[in-house]
C-alpha cells in the first residue's frame, strides 16, 4: 500500500472511525491498477448512529445564526485552498484525472463553499400585502431537516461540495454517502468543514454498498430530503423510493449532449472548445458533448480538425506533468467504452483515430473519433461517459433540432453559429436544462445546474440550489381580534 494515500474512516457524530463491523474495502489506482489504500464500510448500525447524530445536530444547527454558519464555511473554504496540493494529488491517485484538473476542481470547491456561505446570509423571506384589513402576511425560509446525499466518483469534490454547502448554509444537517471508488478526496473535503468548527453531527460521511445505504436512509423518517448525482437508471429508482415516502429530492442524472456546429460557425473556436471539454476527465463528465452534429459544408473540415487535435492528447498517469488526459476511473468504465466502440464498429462505423485500449496496465483508452455511426448504435442512445466522439452531418436547422431533442435526456446542449436568428432558435427550441452557444456554457456557481426529463429534477448551484434545502412557511397574523 502507498504510504502517501490515507486509509479512510467513516465520520459519525464528529468522530473518524471504522465501521462497527470493522469491514474494509480496497481503493485502486486506475493508472497502475495497484491497491493504494482502503476505506471503512458502513452497515446498518453505523447508519443508525449517523441518523441519530444528524437528527440531534439539526435541532441545534438550525438555530445557529446564519452569520455564524457563514464564518465557519468561509474558514472551511480557506482551509481547502491551503490544502489544494495534497488533496489534488490524492484525487489523481484514486480517480486518474491530471493533476491540473484535480487542482482546478479543488479550488472550485472552495469557491462553491464561499458562494453558499454568502448566499446563506441572504436567504430572505418576503412580506405579502394582504387582501384583509389588519392582517400581516410574511413568508420565512426554514431548513427542511436532515439530508441524505449521494455523491459520484467522477468529481469527488465538485459534486459533494454542492450538497454539503447547500445543506449546511440552509441550516440542515447531512449524511453524505461518499464515492467508494474515490473516497479519500471526498473525505479531505469533509475534514475542512470539521476543522473549521462545524459542530459534530452536522456532517456525517459514510461508505459501503450503495444500494444498501440508499435503501435504508431514504425511507427513514429522520431523513427529509434526498440529493443524488449519478446515472439515470439509479436516479429513477431512488426518486421513486423518495416519492413513496413523500421526501423532497434533487436528482442530477446523466446526459447525452448534442454539440451542433453550423456552417457559419468559427470552426477553429468550436474545435478548440469541443476537444478541450470532451477530453476533460477522460470524457467522464455528465455535461460533456457527446453527439457531434456538424452541418454539411463544414463536416469534412471538422472531422479532420478533430482528429488532428485528438492525436495531440497526451494520455498517461495524471501525476506526470506532461499528461493531458488520464485513464478511465475503473475497469467497469473501460469495459463499457470498449463495448460501445465495438458495437458501433460492427454496425459499420468508421474509426479515424483511437478505438483500442492503450497498454495492458491501467484503464487507458484514447480519444476515439468515429463517423458513419448509425442512429441505432448504443453510443448514440446511451451516455458514453468516455473519450468517444461520434460525428454526424446534417443539412438544415429543422433536421438537427429534431435530432437534438430525439433522446429523453435534457441536461446540456451546445451550438456554434454566427447567426443571431439560429442562436435564438437553438436557445428556445432545444429541450435542455443548460444550453451553451458559442462557448461551453457550463454554469458557474451562481447559476442553476440541472437537467430535465431523464436528466433529473431540481437544481444545484445558484439560488435554486440553496432554496432546494429550505421550506417556505407562510405566517398570516391578524393584529386585532
């Protein structure tokens, strides 16, 4: 085992400890396939203790002044910035992404904490003029209660920090089921809140068998809200379970983003952005462009340019300074990408570059540019979540808008054009929670993030992200008998 990678305990009621069963599971470095550490596995007795801790802590935390919560959160953000180098190295070891990306994710996490800290001070209610005499009507914001949150492995800090920050800024307590593939960087995030003085029980961190944890926490009467980021298939099951118990839920699920390039687009700019955003985190990004739809006059030039840029990607261990794209995060992802490419090839697709695993150690898969991929291929209908690029041509805007809206996903979409008229139609007619025009358009902390249809429900980030952890209560007071 690597001495520089920490073994990961559970955090329950302010104490870092193993599970009561003393069970552990291994963490694998995706670049080397070596076991680098282990994490504690929670079982029912541990979940009961975390529920009790969250319930007790909530009753106190909701009464803490927003300004006091703000100061603790700001301290946590500063600690995260101070520890960025070590946390980024841990993230790269367990997740595979290049060190520069891991540092960027960590620093963005600090900015996220800061933003929610500030916004939590401004969770204003409102006064509503009454139709009746001598009646005062006010709306106040109250925290919903203890939250059960489920965070994924592809962005172990970026996804978890939204849930933690939104919850505690609103006055909620939280039980976070961290990602088992990438447990250490998520644990380091939680540590900065603990070290900043957030009281015991307000944040609890567990790992284990995901289905066992979700099936136990979601129905439990102490839990009042669910926040999940992950696949559409799992999200639908958890949303259904939450609905059965009338629990509030935020579901940030998968996508299959169309990337449309019109004939009048700035081709070089489109290529630069779409290659950078596709290969970030080896394509394991829910808002990554996935279906490349290029208008006919630019099609050949786009394919040529994309192949040229793809061949310049430096694939390797994320700890190496020259690496620009790391491995896929685990063997399951590698097998899934290989199956998608093989199926498309069997159906007649043409591979222009890539298409085969690189080496036999580490989960390395190269940028793979494909054309002639039939619409029936799985990669045109299922989120590929990897560095595969199916490029198709289209003739008219009506045609491409039909294709863009063909799938039930609606998380993100992108278009490149010099025409204001085309840009307006794209923005209005594409069915998606996020539409970026002439740039990637990925939401900043202050803007709402989330999809529609099979891509989820509810929003993270922005004022919507904070309000999803709060109830609106109407107090109507008649001042005279």
